[in-house]
């Protein structure tokens, strides 16, 4: 689902779009919310209503990894990256671990 597809989906599914808007955190900028909203919309059909909290948690894991550089288990990151495949995040920050920085400095 491209960003154009997301906009089409929102236009055609107002009730679902309005429901998903309720999941936006007050701290989320448009730059953070729009990709996370796309993540939720892309995966909403794969989760039952009783599993909605799980989907929202996975969306936060993905967003925290992309925008804040938070690290999680390899298995969890692989899962959310697969779920987010095709979502384009413009100007996403690039994070380096402490080990990567030390290794680079030792190579000098």
C-alpha cells in the first residue's frame, strides 16, 4: 500500500480511518504519525478486534525503532520490518550503536 493507496483507503473507509486516528499519540508529529498510521492500516485486517492492542504495540515498536533508534530482539525487529515492508519514511534518522562508533574510531 503506497501513500496514495493509503489516502484512497482513508477516503473509501471513513469509519475505519476515524477509528485509527484515535490511536495517534498526542506527542506524535505528522512525520511520525503518518507512517505509523500506514503500518496500522496495512496490518489491521490481519488482527482480530481482540488483538488490536498487540497491533498497536507492534506499530509503536516499529516507529520507535525507525524514529528513535530503540533496539529490540532480532525476532521482533524482523517481524515489524516485514509488516512495514513498502512503507516509505522520508528523512528517517540514521542511528549508530556505541559499538559501531568505537569500531570506526579504532580503525583510524
